[in-house]
């Protein structure tokens, strides 16, 4: 007997196409959802991974997942052939339209590739209680993935200021590895 549930789509391996047709599938509910639901998934997953593998490894997994997401996000939603200023303007616009956050470029050194940027009203942490820690590991990977997809160079991105650390924007420093 043929397995009618067998599919050539694997949900264990990420592919942009596996995100599906959200507009069609969600009908009356639409494409948006409250940030609370996103954070519920994110922070429960982080808790489970931290208990299973330790906090450092869990943060590494989140960074890796963010990197994969950022790379695919850039490849599928941004013009990677645009000049730098146009690329950044398009990235700012897209992040704001998708309600991920408000991106601001602070500095970019054309010679070294070092970049400092902020994300305000961040999806991951704006409004969290102050815990005196930087929590945006997923965002570190997400930004690194976007930068690598655009430049072709491997970036290391680390958060230096965070809402959960008492700041009102998240600030990230990226360097070419």
C-alpha cells in the first residue's frame, strides 16, 4: 500500500520554500501574530536547549539558527547586487515593514569591514525585564548571515548593548573573521 503521507518535503532541513504560502494557509488570521507568541516559542526553546546542552551551547545553537535565517532572508528578500548604501536602506525598510526592528547604521569602515549598528524596538528583547545580560544571540547570527550573504565575507557579530542589560536599543559590532 502506498504511503499517502510521504512527501518530498523535509521539515528537518531548512529550505525557504518550506515556509509555505502563509497568506493562503492562514486565511482570515493573516500573516501577522503578536510578538508574545514569537517570544513564547523563542524563550521556551532556549530554556529546553539550555537545560539539555548548557547555556553556552544553547546560545551557540541560537546564533547558528539566526545565521541560517539571516542568510536565507537576505538571499530571498534583499537585492544582494545593490551598492552598499542602497542595500542598507533596503534592509532598514524591510526590517521595519516586517516589524523585526528599526535598524540604524552607526559606523561602517570600508577598509576593514567593521560595522556597528543598532536595532531599536527589537523583536527579541525590547520590553524584557533587565537581567543584566545580553540576550540577542539569535540576532547576532541573523545579522552575520545577512552581512555574509551580501559581502561574501564571514562576519562575527556580537551584541554590545541590549534592552535586557538596561539599554534601550540593541547595539551590534560586526568584524570580518
